[in-house]
C-alpha cells in the first residue's frame, strides 16, 4: 500500500480498466482469439457496470455520492452519442462516421453513430453560454443561400450542420435533467440518518441505488422529462435522416442500390403478397361454394366433416407457408430455434 | 472520507474493495470456461413455418390430457424462449406436466424484407394461419389462446376479430390501458414523432429497444446487476443462469417497421385499444366481442406493464366469465421465478380444465 489515501480505488479501477481493454480486444479482428469467448459480451457489460461502481466508490471517498450514473457512459436514449464525440462530416463518399461496415461493431455503451462537431471547429461544450453564442453565429452562417453546381449538396450540408446543432442543444438539456436527478439522489442519501453501526460500502451503495432509482423514476414520469426526452430523440432522427440522405447520394454515385429503392421494392412486394393471399382466400371460398352447389344439384346436403368449416381451414396457410408436420423437423433436446 | 455522512471506516472500506477485486479476479476463470448458452430446452418440433415464423409443437413426457390445444402467442420484442428458459425454469415444461397440449409461435428475427409487415400481417395473417394449422391438425373449431405482453394484445385483437376460433383466452402481463400514470414507456413514447422514427430507422433495431428498456431502471440494470454478478462468479451454475437471462435480454429481434409504427402510435400514443378505437387492417377491434372465458394474469411488481394497465380488461371485454389473477413478482419473474413455476402453470391448467 502506498501513502496515497485512495490507492486501493486506483488499483480497483486499473483492474476494471484492464478488464475492459481485454474485452475490447475480443472485438479486434487482428487480435488473437478475437470474440472467441462466449462470455465476451457479458464481460464487456460487466466491466462497464463495475467501472461505474468504481466511480461511485471514488465519489464516496470524496464524500460526494454518485457520479452521473444515468447517462450510461454518455449514451442518452436510443444510443445517441455525446455530440462532442466524432464528426458526422466526412468528404462525400465516406462511410458514416462511427460505422464499421466490414468490421466489428462498437462495444456496448459506445456511440453507434459518431455524431460530433464539424471538423476543425473549436466548439464550446454544449449546454454552456459560449455554445449558445457559437450556435447563434453558426446558424446565421448556415442560413446563407448556396450557389452553383453543388448548391443542392451545400444546402444538404448546411441542413445537416443545423440539425447537429439542434441535437447538441437537446442533448445538453437531457444531460442537465439527468444531472439534476443525480444531485437529488445524492442529497437524499446525505439527508438519511447515519446508521449507528458501521456499514459496508456495498450496503451504502445499495441504499444509494434505491434512492437514485426512486428519484430517476419520479423524474422520468414528469412532463418535463417526457418533453426533453422526445425532443432529443426527434432531433437525433432529423439528424440521422439527413445523414442517410448524404449516404444515399454517395451510394447512387457508386451505382449501388439505395435504401430508399430497396424499401420501395419491399413495400410493393408486401402489397402484392397481401393481394395474392386475398385472392387465394377468394378462390377457396369459390371452390367451397362450387362444391355446395354441386352437392345441391346432386340432391344431397352439403357434406360437412366434423370440425371443418365450409371455408377450408388453412387454405391461405397452405398457399403461403410450409406445413412441416409430415416431415417434422425434430429439434434436439437442447436445440436452438432461429 | 472526511466529513462524509456514512458510517463506514476507511480501513474496512479498503479491505472491502480489495476483497471485491480479488473475487472479481478469481471469477474471471469461471467466465473463461463457460460453454455456449442455450435457451429453449423442451423437446419440440416445427409444424408450420412461413417467412421468419415457426410454429412449434412441444413434446411432453406424457400424453396430454387436455382436449383443446393451447397456443402461446408471445410478443414481437425479445424471443419467446422466456417461457422455456431452462429445464427447471420453464412454463412450457410445467404446462406439459399439467397435461396441456402446447404450441408456441416463434416470430423469428425480422430483417429488411419484413420492414413493411403490418399488425394486420401479424394478427390477421401469421397468427390466424398458425391457428388454422392447429385447428386442422386437431380437427377442432377453436383452441385455447395464451397471449403474453404484446402477444396478449395481439390475442385480444384476434379474439375480437375471430371469436369463433378461440375457445378460452388467457392473457399474461397484457396492457389494455396504455395511459396509466405509472407507465414509463408509454409516457416517454407520447411525444416522440413515431413516423419520423420509423421512417428513419426502417426496422427498429433491437439495440434501440433494449436501450429503452435498460433506461427504465438505468442504475439497477446497467450497474448494480453486474456488481451483484461478482458475488456469484465462483458458482458456475449460478453464472450460467445469469448468462441465460442475459442472452434472452440482449439476443432480441429487430421490430418490423410498419408494425412498430402502428403499435406505438395507435396503442402507446393514442391508447386506442381501451377506447374502442383500434383497427387492424381496417377492421374495428371491438373488445366487447370477446365473450369467451378470459383469465388475465398480471404481475404486481411489473415495471413494464403496471397492474393498472392490465386490470381494466375485465371492464372492457364482453365476457361474463372473467378471472383476474395477481402474481407477486415482476414482468419476467412471472415466467422464471421459483414461485412462478409452482403457481402459474397449475393456475392456468386448473382454470382451463374447469371450462
């Protein structure tokens, strides 16, 4: 042990960090034994959680309970990253930042879409007055008309940039809301009577979790939270739509099908499938009626087998699906359904 | 830790953290030597498949005593294997042991080809065809339908649309009123631009859904749970159980875009089911048409479908034979807890057997 008062916390954090790094290597295709362990994913999540526990212990040691536990590693609802992260702006033709099209995805908790500040921009932190001033100037600049051959692309870039500023602002509001919850949970813990008997750090932690969740739950059901949460999600979607538009432009240039085209084909195909099923149903009904008419003409009452309605059961199913009862696919006792 | 209001001693805290670290370090060995995790252990055979869907028929160790088969209709979110998680935590296995004849719909993992599937395609299409297949296999007019969570909503809609094909209806943790004050998911969804959301995502990624669920209790589900895991790291069996649940939580399907749009907009945002305003494929869903015997099982500590979201069912359906059963537990515990194994399948079987 060194003289440093909290060296044990440092050692714990270092261990957790090392664990996280080891786990991250599982996702590096170049590393030996990448993703070989079936428990790699759980280890990632476990170490992320334990890292938060380490942060909490450190806060405790400083007499300040709980450090930003709600942001889930800086990832707000629906996985938007911190806007201060990577850049959404690449040269035309670049893959969307943060995407790893042929590699492995980011570890849990990491930003799936690397939205960040514009390249080279010395941008203040969202949520500060400086950012607001910067955003005002940036918005004005981004409202200037575009000209020339690439005017449409320029306008798209401007719209993307404005959407990013909106998103950054909503992100800051959401973070402020979570910080408020965190502060209230901490205050509630401090306001609780101190137990007369010494307690374990873990039991204090569990007490704090209960208070944190209680305060979070209360806030999360408020009108303000609902409004801020939805505004953030909507802002991210507006940003993502514009980003997709840029990607589509590039895909078109590369002679590849775009998502819009694929979606359009899918929609038409699904409509045709519905129509086809409807027609199969009609054919089945006509067949049933024909059989009835034939039976009546022959002077017999229409036959009706027990348990079978006039409309042939599973007529549609037979025409669209695969009945596999006859050649049932037996599944091994521990088989996995997919 | 000067001046902090907690009654632990610095030395004991140091010892506690070091002990925790040692336990974690030792536990790594357990994690390294675990094999693949499998869900769904009860022997079964596929009797029908269509697109991504599979209709499973379960094989018990004895012949079913129930005359009417029971079809389990699970939600589109997560896989249906929560009802057959492992040998000693399986609602399916216990229903078979009671004498039920059990089928299960596995909706599969939708991809881009399924992006335009609507609620009509799911309820009046897939579900209806599965029911027809079972009716034909057993030469019966109607079967017993057990809907779970969103699958319960599907089952209610189905029973209202095709009352003649359902004999008895069992719903588990099924919401009918989406606007109760304690419904966090619905509260959050209320102001989201669902059209923009679906138009942007297409199919809604499973990770996005999981993220939303985790943020219902962020500290407990992202941090405390894993701190607790360290306590059991020296017990491979316990760790396997933990991992099975973990796999079920995170190995979840994307949501077909159009079906998600309709469900989020019409049910979560507009609360149309309880208002009698819901439509599936243009057909009105009149819950008063549900005159079948109905057993509604809800969980008292359910943070996803609060009891208040489910209990109004008896008032809005047309059935005169309605039974509500409260289970002491949560949304997941109702399938996997020891108490659930002992209470829920016998309650379902007993209720069905008496009708």
